[in-house]
C-alpha cells in the first residue's frame, strides 16, 4: 500500500500543477472494456476517506508535486482533485518523497487528524506521524520532532487508520513494515488519547500473513463495526502486480481474536479482471449506504486510479457491487 507516484501523474503535475488532473482526465489512451472505470482516473493510491456533512474527502499517497493528495465528492461518483496539498509542510522528523497512505479522523471538538507514513530522518525507516487541521481540506500541520509510531526493530510502521470500539475508545490500527527487512508483517491496534496526538496503551497483534494468497505480507488495515462484530479489512501480497488483493477477518472484540475469510473479498481473478491488484482500501458510510474506496492498476500498470463502489453485507462481510 503506497509507493511513489509514477510517470503518468508526474507529467500531469508538471503540466498543470495538478489543477487539470480531474476525475475526467485519462492518462491511458483507450482503457480496456474489461477494466472497471476509475472514479479518479489518475494516480491516487491508498485512499483514506472521511465523510463530513454531505461531502466525502479522500486523501491519497504523495505525488512529485504534493505530500498528500485531496479529492472531494458530493455523490461518490464525480470527484474533483484539489490543486492544493492537504499537508504542504512535513514535520521536522520526516523526509520528503515517501508520504504514504493518509488515514483521516474526526476528533472530539470538531478538529481533524491525518495519520500518515513518512521516512524518518533519524532511522531511515518508514514511520507513522499525525498532523492536525481545523478543516477537513487542511492544511494539516504537525510540530512533532519524532514519529508517533516507529518500531525500528520491526522494520518501522506504515498504513495507519483510526477506529472506535463500542465503548467509544479510539484505536490506531497499523502495520509493522517487516517486509522491508525480512520480518513478518503484523497488523496492530493501539489505544489513542482523546486528542489523537498520543498513544495510551501497548499495541496488540491482530493478524499476520498466513494464507497462500497473501504472499509475503499484509498491510492497509481498516476496522469497521457491523451488526455487533468487528470486520478487519486489509490488503496483501505484492502491490505492484495483479496478485495484490483485499481480504477480511472478523472478531467479536476489536482486539480479536480474528478469523480470516478463506478467500479475498476483492482480487484480480475474483473480479474477472475488472480490477487489477485491488487494495489500499477504506470503507465509509455516506447517506446511509456503505462504500468501499480502493485503488487498482490501469491496464498498462502505469498508475493506480481510485474506485468507489457501494457494498452490500452478506454473511457478515462487505461485498462490493460488481
């Protein structure tokens, strides 16, 4: 879940400072009729979404021009890419160029937090930080002098999101970036303070890669609560090819134990080629309907556009509409 934006969006950014990279732009010449159309047809990987009123805000991994991409929609179908950087300035600990997988959250009191991954200047590992803003469009700012989560003995940490349990306790959910260094990749949940700026307890291991389809890693954890149980969505395998897919696990408690679904919820083969390497997912409720946002590759594997599809719940799991 992540990585640098590629040539397609770089060319667009150089030509128009991203102002012209709207949902209607098409970096590839003629999309295959078998490939599902993108809601954002440019490089917009690892979308994290937040619903505020009647508007959806989606944030994505960096491009050569901005640290955090921002797009908005009033109907989940038509999206507008902002020409502004949602987080124009990185904190002192972070190096530019690898700002991945932003996870937004709304805090008590009306403020907004953005949990992001960036390169730690001290350790050179990818680590998690948090920035704050008074508005969902930002600008998000941070004065921290060190990351919020940075377990260097486990390869660092990436892919943060926020969830709330039935008692109202907030948790930060994240992955140790073990695949960078020959370690297992675990998904963790850790209690957050009410202000979103600090952690208040120890991390709990939830799941790691165990299924054949997951390959050597899992990542991109998102936990939602539905019908009295917790559903952990995640991505697995190699993000750069069609083996990347989205899976799910369920539990009675937010901290587990989690039971994995045997097969992916969303995969290249399962979608009959409509989505190539689908992952980097988020799930939000908009106007009473649940939606899955995720990226997949274009036919040439040049960029990862964003999809937003409604889901129906079946046997306790979200099923994306075809």
